[in-house]
């Protein structure tokens, strides 16, 4: 599935759309700044599949700091049968940058 831009993500969040949204950064990063996503650090993702199993057939949005870890999370989830995973391009850094521009 195609990745998602920060503009598309912001639109979804502004509209208060309900969708599975996962932040794969470490807990301390999440505590410093987050977008309200479910925090499952990348290293814990293989042990947390049970938690997100119910979203298997839904569009899932994953993000991290810059898009690299969430890209890995997307690949991992796709290998586990999740077919609608979208990585936030540029991560939270690009999202915050977009907000500053507005």
C-alpha cells in the first residue's frame, strides 16, 4: 500500500478520523512529543501483534521520528499479512515542520 504524506495525515487527524495509528519510537521519545498514536516501540512490535490483530484488514498508519523505523515496521507487518499499512513519510519531524509552516 502507498505511504502517507504528513499533509494527508494532518487532514485525517484534523477531521478526527478513527484509524489504527502506531508510533514505533521508543517510550522516551513518545513521552517527549507524540501525535496520540498507540506507542509500540519497533523492537516490541513482534511481541505486540496480538494487540493489533483486530486491525489486520484495516488501513494502519505507522510513524516514527523520520520514517526509517516505521518503514521497517511496515515491511514487518506486511510479512505478517497486514496488507494496508502506510508509513508516514518524514515522520514526526516532517509533521511538526508542516505545523510550523501553517
